[in-house]
C-alpha cells in the first residue's frame, strides 16, 4: 500500500515505547517485535484468456500466545510484506486490548480485483487456501475479509478449506454471508464500535454528545455506520469525504445542518465513492478532500486510510476539537501524533476504536462453534459491553499512570501478550 512511512517500522517503534514503559526483558522484546511465522507463496491462476498468471500471496502470523491467530486478507495491487507484517502485529494488540482469546495475523495477495473476473478472483481465493491449508484453520489461524475482499471471497475460501480437509469447518473463516455461518451485526460492528468508545470518551470528559458535532473522513463501511449511530445518539456530522475514482482525488461533502446518511447512500457506489454532481444537487458543498480536517467541530473521525493526519495538515485542526476517534488503521503519523498529544486532544487509538470488527468476528466464530446463531440485538449488546469495558480499562490506566491514551492501550495489550508468552514458558 502507498505509505510515506514503512508501516512495519512504525509498528515496531510503537511497540518499543510500550516495551520501555513495561521494562520488558530482551527476549520478550525480540519475540514480539517480529512475527512468529511468515508464509510467502505463489498462486498460479489460469486466466479467462487461457493464459496462466502467477500472483504473490502472504500469510503472516504475528503471535498466537493468547489463542488462534485472527486477521483479514487484503487484495491490493500495491500490497507489501511490510504492510501485512505491521497489520499482523496491530491485530495482536487489537485482540488483546478487547481481551478476546485470539492472536494476530494478516494476509494478502498482490492483485487488483477491479481488473479480474469473478472466476479469476475465485481461483485466487482457492489458490491462497491451497498454499496455507495446513497452517490455518479454526484452531490455529482464522482469516477474515479486509480491503477489497468480501463475504463471497470468504465463502470460496471456506469451500476450498472444507474440500481439502473433508468436513464442515465454518469456524475456519469469518465475515461469511449471513445464513452461511455469518453473524448478524458484523456489517455495523466496526462503525458502531467506534461510536461506543466515542460515547464513553465524551462521558468521561464531561461533554454532552447531543451538543457535539463531528467531521468524518471516508464514507465506506466504517464511516457509514459510525455516522448513523453517532447521529442517532444526537450528534451532528457536518461532513464526510470520499475518493473519486474518475478524478483520482478525494472530495469533502459538507452540510452545516448535518449530513443525511440515507440520501448520501443512494448516490454512493459500492467502493464508498460519493457522486459529486448528485451531492451538489442535494445541497452539499463539494470541497477539496483535505477539508474534513479543518472543520470547526468537537470530534474528528478519520475512517478512510492510513497516514491521513500528517505533519503537513495537523496544524489545521481547529482549536475546538476535543476528541479524535480513529476508525481507520494508522490514520495518524507519529509526527502528527506528537502535536495532537501536545494539544491535549483526547485520542481513542485505532486498535481500540476499531476493534468492534474483530470482536464481532470472534462472536461469529463462537456462534459457528455452537452452530447456533444470535439475534442482531444480542450480538450488538455483547459488542457494546466488550467495547465499553475495553475503553474504560485503557482510560483508567491512562489516568492512573498519566499516559497518553495510545500509550495506555499499548501498555495493556503488550503486557497481556507478554504475560501469555511468559506463562507458556516461551520467554
Ligand atoms: P471502505 O473501503 O468500505 O471505505 C473506505 C472509504 O474511504 C471510501 O468511502 C473511500 O471512498 C474513502 N477514501 C479512500 N481514499 C480516500 C481519501 N484519500 N480521502 C478520503 N476518502 C477516501 O473501507 P472501510 O471498511 O470503511 O475501512 C476504512 C478504514 O477502517 C481502513 O483503514 C480499514 O483498514 C479500517 N478498518 C475497517 C474495519 C472493518 O470492519 N471494515 C475494521 C477495522 C479497521
């Protein structure tokens, strides 16, 4: 993925800070700074024109001391091993911060689904599983969808895994379609999870959510559900933004009285791109992509991509901003993070704020193992409890040890994983 930083080095630097606070010994540092296992492989595919193409695939298992590895599979033309390694490490911390019994992994294939037929994508999915079928599975590593992969890809992967192993193993993979082992509530889970933690943060700093406004970057899965729930709780979202594929740039769509999710959804493609001409017709101001960060609001929710708040634009954040809830993974660069910390803005760090997705994936696995499925209300209730408890554990530690929220979240996660490694006698 395009990035101004090496994401793996950034993940290691963040880990090193927590290791210093925890005074971790050298062996534990070495064990947790790098993935336990990496699989790099080729996936040969016969294309629709009859010719063969070879795609590069990965599965990186960072740590499984607390339970089977868990993490998505990305399809992206600019995928890099270092991005996958960083994301696998962040998955370990994410599962640990919400205290679910899972470790961290991530996978990927260098490919562009925009230019592949459904049959070719199916062949890549099946080929990916064939290469790692003995290294993944319900008791050692459970994949899920991620950038440009969806429930259909998961079902093809499940079918291949079950064909190889000769049985029904719905707990092998999550993010499956509802009715084929998927969980109700999974679609909403990440965006709602962001807002459950935001709701608790506002209570903690004594701000009435009904008197707040927010600016949101992105209008995909995370953003759409975050905006919906936040507005249901009485907040006002003044803008969202999205990537315009035909112009190869992003735009911000602003409406001072608050955006209308349903009206915007009706003019949004399935990649989360809003039609700018139609938005203007609905009375939205169409501003440059970077305008979301400059809004005079109480809350910022970056929910698009990594590296979006940088040294270049962090100075544009309005003095009124009190909370940044990181819906995306790694949206703030280390340079910008220092400025945000100095400004005293309350940050809900990415691997806490967006952990709703993996928590619901864990619930999906639990339901698959029971072969009994919960209602949507039951799933979301359990999700709210988990996210709320995780938020307060981090906030209490931050208060007690006078730590920045991101550092407190790292300290909790790393200490849980380090303890599991020590208890198992690994270090
Ligand atoms: P998505 O693909 O559904 O939506 C992404 C949105 O961002 C789209 O609206 C797109 O137009 C917009 N976008 C892309 N580039 C942009 C740019 N330069 N400026 C403004 N907008 C831009 O993705 P998603 O599932 O909503 O994920 C968003 C982020 O949240 C990613 O960082 C992802 O890794 C993270 N995340 C997602 C989940 C999940 O369950 N979906 C879970 C955890 C973390």
